[in-house]
C-alpha cells in the first residue's frame, strides 16, 4: 500500500466535496435549523405571555362554575346570569367578547352541558380551563350534596402527589440525581445521528465510486493507483468531510444555543423560579455554565433537569460518539464502495444496498428497545456485534451508570477487527467491479468476484 | 533489448480463459501493434502489463526484470474507455493525475504548461471538463498519459474521437516520442495506422496469440505470390501461370496472376514481355494488414 497515493486520492476527494455549494449550504444551514429547533419553542413560550387578553362571557345557569373561573393576564371572564342565550347569540357582535359560553342549569342527574360560541376557534388552553372549572365545580357540588362531616379535612388528607427521584450511586459513593428522560433524549439524538450520517456519508462514498466508474476515469486512475488504495483514499477523504462538517456543526450550534441561553435563557429561569438574584449573579459573573444555573434554579423541576444535564459527562459521550461514528462509518463505507463498484448508475444500487442497510435498520429497532432496557441481553449483544454496535452502544452510553469499560473496549475492538475484514473483502469486490461494464451485477456476481 | 516481455501469460475469469499462454516481446524504441477483434483478450493483456490485474500463470518482464510496483511510474497508459471528472477543472485534474504518477506539484505544473501550450489549449486550464468537446477532453487525456515521460507508452485507440488535424498532431507526437527512445504499444482497429506506424505486431484472437513479428515480414509471409499487371496488347495475353483475372481496365487490361513456384516477378514479366505493347504498372500484391487481419481472424472462426 502506498500511503502517499492514498493521501493524494483522499485530498482530492476532500477538496472537491468541501468546495461543493451543497456542502457549504448544508454545513451552515443545519446548525441554524438545529439551534432554531431548540430556541424557537422557548421563544414561543415566552411570547405567549405577551398575547392580547381574551374576553369571555360566561352565562352560568348552574351557578356553580363561574365562581371557580379566575381572570388572569391572558383572559378575563365576564359572568352574567339570567339572560336569554338566543338574544345574546344574535347580538354577539355587539357584546365585544371573544367567546360566549353557555352553561345549562343542573338537570335531574346533577349534570349540565357547556357550549361555547365564538367566531374563532377557542384555544386548547382556554377550553381546558373552562372544562376543569366545570368538572371541579360539579365534583365539589356533588360531594357537598352527600353532606359528609369534615369533608374538607378528609379530602386534604387523601390528596397525594408523589414523584420518583432517581439517585444514582456512583462507585465512589457519590450520589447524582438523574432525569432519565434527559439521558434518553441525548441517547436518542446521538444514535439517530449515527444512523443517519453513516448512511449519508456511506452513500457519498458510493456515489463517488459510481461517478468514477460511469465516467470511466477509473480506467485512467487504476494504471497509477491500486484499486485498494483508491478505495481507501475515497473512504478517508469522505471521512475528513464528515469530521469537518461535524466540528463546524457542533461549534456553530454550540455558539448559537449557548449565546442565546446566556442572554435570554437566564431571564427565563429567573421568571420561572422567581430566584432572580442568584441568576443575575451567575449572569454577571460572566462564567456561564449550566451547573451554576442549576444551582440558581434550585429545587424546582427545572433545577433538577439542569442538574442532570450538568452531571452528564459530555466530553466522554462525545468522545465515544466520535469513535463509534468514525468506526461505524468506516465499516459501512467500504461496503458501500464495493456496491458502488458493481453498478454503473445509482438507480441500480437498490437491490444491492438493501442487505447492507438491513443491519443498520435492525440496529435502529434494537435501539428503541435499548432505551427501555439498556442492560438487557439483547441490548448487550447488539452493542457488542459490530454491525449494530455503533448505534446500540451509543444508545446505552448516555445512561447514568454507563457501560462497563470492558464492554466498551470489546465492542470497539471487534468493530476495528470487522472493519479490517470488511475493507479487505470490499476491496476484492471493488477491484473487479470497477472494471466491469454491461450486465447488472447481482450478489452472486459479487461472490464470484471475491474469488478472482 | 525488450522493454516489456510477457511470457506464457494465462488469465482466467471463473471458468472463462481470457488469455491462453500468450507470449509477446516488445523491443525497445519501437512501435508495437497489439491487434485483435473485440473481446480477444487485448485489454486483459494490457491490464496485466499495467499491473491492474495479475496473471494466473506466466510472468511479465520490464527492462529485463520482473515487473514490480514502482514500474507504474515508467508506464503511461491511455485506456480505450477513458473519461475525466466532469465537474473538475482541467488544470486541477491534470495535476491530480500527474501527482498520482509520482510528479510533484511544481514539476507537474511546469510540464503541463509546456504541453498545454504545444496543444494550444492553455486557455482551458480553469475550465471544467463538462464545458469541453470530446476532442478537447481526448487531448487532455493524452497529455496526462505522456506527462511523466514514460519509458513505455500503451495507447489503446489513441486516435478515436479526433479530427484529421488532431490525428496528425497525435501521430507526430507518437513518432517524436519513438525517436526519443520511448517504446510504444499501440492497440487499434485502424489497420492503416498499423501499417504506417508499427514496426512489429501481435495478433490475438479468442484468447490465443495468432501471430507476432515484424509488420513487413508478416505481410510478405501472407502474400500469395500474386502479381498485378496493367498492360496494353493486341489481344489478351496467354499467361503461362494460372491467371486469376484478366479484364479490360479503361484503355488497358488488368491481369492478376499467380507466380509459379520459385519464380520471381521479373522472370514472369520477362516471359510475357514479347507479346506486350505497353506496360503501365506491375506490382506484387502484398496483402494489407486489413486483409491479413480478416483472413486470420475468420480462419480461426471456421
């Protein structure tokens, strides 16, 4: 193997792809979209508060709902009684309200119906407010009908509100609080990224092979480069593209999201927890980090979520992510290269690509199982088996307690071993494939080429 | 001294034998024609010489030594089915191919500028290949094949796709390189250029070597000792030897006859000379490479 030539091939592959408009657009746009996805929901949440006040007229014939509705910044309830609903309806325009709600009088079964009239659809929130008030009012009314002594005390006594706090006991006796949903979200995102990008960059290698074959420059190339060197150069070149793209993505998304959080996010937390003083301190100290924000957020739900996030070892997870992404990519890319060599245009790849993407799809299904049972036998074996391990292991890693080091090493070792084996086999198919024209190749052909 | 020598090459693809015990010797500084119908095994042999594939049996010697990895730097190969990256700039592309042939960027740029000027295509350096015509792309491919000054040049249908002016240009370059001592293997179906350029040939048909040797020697060997005579006489001549045809040809008559065994053309003419009024031309009929090709290949088919 001539490393210098692999270098030249990889260099060209990298330069050509990085200079493409589609690469530049995708590299810049993706983090913006990604950041937007993270930022927009919170912006919307904050903006909700600024929406114009709604005005709702309640015609309460039952007499038990209206008193339970409380006007606030977003809505005022205008309670009327003993009016004719039909005349109100007819003069709806003159009422100057956003909605008119009619509550019928109690019937013999102690039930009533509620109808809301409006020119525009009522918001979900408003509907559920009214519904809750009605249910609550009716429930209390019915309970009162039984005339039980000390009812209020009994009810207060019965009322329960229990949540489960999961504290992870570390080996060093350290206790960390954990929010499994957060770990799951991280695990889900990373696994999915591995799945998507191994396929995406694998396809890139395949396209590149097909391009060289179909425009026949490969005939010129292989008189100076060995097919194996050409294939390796290609795979390495595209890997370079992937790494550069990821680094830009991570940096850009990080800058955008943290920039936003540092300026606006702290305000949000102070709004939600009322602990303004501490948050402002954090902000003023200039050293922005999640754990100090978490401390500021205190004991609230948000605080414990932030604590969970600050407890996650991101450098460890990202390190594992890079190892599994690169090795997973290398494992699959060589197979994509072999398939690219067997066809002359992309339309013909369908039936050949299916069997090699199958393990990835299976891995994706196992990953869904792994979220529920990160330590089951299936999760374990699938995270060791090289064709599924990049995804399944990545699904296990972000969970607290992590993965024992020996499993990680075994999995990575096997992945490396299989990578070398797969490249060797793919190289043999590639060597024959790139010079074969005409007949559409089948798996049987590929098998035959292995023995040439 | 042979630049390249293939000895008893056997190559099989599965059950199909693409080359069956083929041996050829290509002398240094000569142009060697590699001929054969489509699918005969020429490309397989060329790929073995380029180390693109390895023979199952037999060996290849380059300048007297077994062919080895580094020899690719001394060989230039212009494949028949050749392409370029469509979206890449001409200059970048030529540099890339030159670097793969072991030149560094500085050498490659200098050499390329010289060649681009010589082929008057220096204005194309920054153009993409998809903007070029087929002939222009062919020129670039030719340049990248010879740029690293190979000792052995293997050209597969080098004239395909060129107009007559560019054919002349390429032909002159080939002859100039031959004069400089480059050994050239020329694989083509154009038999006229074989007669004109090649010193030696090898004809491969159905995986076997049919004939190899000097062009003149092979042509003479395949001659049927026929003479064509265009003459004027009061009446049709009475050839002593078997006459194949004797018919009116404008104001003359044209006769083709076989020479007797051991008889020379001079002796045959002397015999009929008294009866002839006027001789316009006499020539021995040496078969063209085209005739030999068709004869040998169709004989095999029977």
